């Protein structure tokens, strides 16, 4: 039977808490979001570009073949969009950006449906 000393258990618990905290911070800083769109990937990417333009973005890179675009917003920085086929006539649109882009990512869903 295994027995652990109280000090080693406390160190293990502290290490586990630090690991969970590091994972939570990493997930928070990723700044990504995904939206499921009822369209083909190329149409979803074009709609995403239009939605970002309505939010005040300038499209700096658009690659329909790969299904990606990059946009710059004056107050939020760079936002990257990737459209991937999700199933029968659905597309998952992935958005990523820095900490300043979080405000845009929250408003993107509304602008995409407009």
C-alpha cells in the first residue's frame, strides 16, 4: 500500500493548482471563437469579410482557396478568420486575435447574421 507524507501531498496539490491555473490563463489568452454558419466555406468566408467590414475592419489578406482572411481594426488590432467545412452545407468559422480583438469577436456573431 502506498503512503504519502503530508508535505509531499501538499507539494503535489500546489503543483496541480499551478498547472490548472496555467492552462486557464493559456485558454483565456488564445482569444479564439468559433461560429457555425449555414453556408459553404467560400460563402461563409465572404460573409465574414463583409461582417468585419461592417465592424470597421480593413481586410488585409483574403485567400479563398485556403479559406482564410486577415483583417485589421483600428482599436483592436489583427483578427484572423479561418473557414472550415463542418458538414452538410455548414461551415465552422474560426476567429482568432489578440487581447484587443476580444470586443470584435463578441460582436462578430451579430454582424455576421445582419
